[in-house]
C-alpha cells in the first residue's frame, strides 16, 4: 500500500513540475514595453438584487451565470461592460479570487481569464497576469484576437520562488518580467 501511495505522490509531483515554465535570470537591462488595459465601455445597467446574469446568443443558445452566497460555494457575477465593440466582460468573484469571463453572444463563445487583458504594444496580442490565491502560483496567459474573439495561445506558470512585480516585455517567442527583488527573468514560449 505504501508503494502505491509513493507512486501516486511522485506522479502528482511530476505533473506539477511539468506545468511550471522554465525561467532564466537575465543580467542585461531590458527596455520596458507598452502594455495597456483593453478599453472597455462600462456597463450602465445595474443588477442590484438580481442573482442571475443571462445572455441570449444568436444561435438560440444562452449563457447563464448564477450567484451563490452559500459558505461552501460562494460565487458572484457582475457584468462590467463591453470590449472590442461586442465582447461582454463578466467579473467572477469567489472568496479569494477573481476571474474575468469574456463572452461573445453571436456564437456563445466564452473564455475565462485569470486577470484583465493587457494589449501588447500595437499588436493584436494580449496577456493577463493573475492575482493568485494563497495556494496558487502566479500565471501569465497569452492570447491573440482573431475572427472577432480571443484565442488562448500559452499559459506561463511561475515557480513559487519568483514573485512577479511587472511584465517588462512580451512577444510571441519570449516574456521578460521583473520580480519583487528587482531581478529580470526570461521565459521562452
């Protein structure tokens, strides 16, 4: 029995280790890149006292997000506004975390982001940096805007030793970050 428990723990560790990205410490200075929050038209409608957000899609389907105020499964949803002229942004709030749901009602597509999207320079590439719960690691999600919606390309998982302070530069091949100790790290995608 102990042999199987050891193998199970070892397999869990290996899977966890595979999920982390490789980072290299850089001694050269890196010029910071322009990263902007995606412009959003704020939602003027308020849903006070309402416990469910429903969105009808053009293909006769619908997306539904329901609040739950119980101690075990607390979750609350708030419609924040619209980005890119047609993509609705919904904030999902749990006890110790927040996520952003991007939804497109033409085809009922949705994408869950760990943070609010930042546009990389003058491209149609975007990224997010999460604000993790105490038991989670920092992550960067990178995605492109294609055919009227966002497509997730990469997820970068930080080792627990690296606490990011700022994303300095990102492109389709590599990401440079500054950590809380003012060290520069590079990861290759």
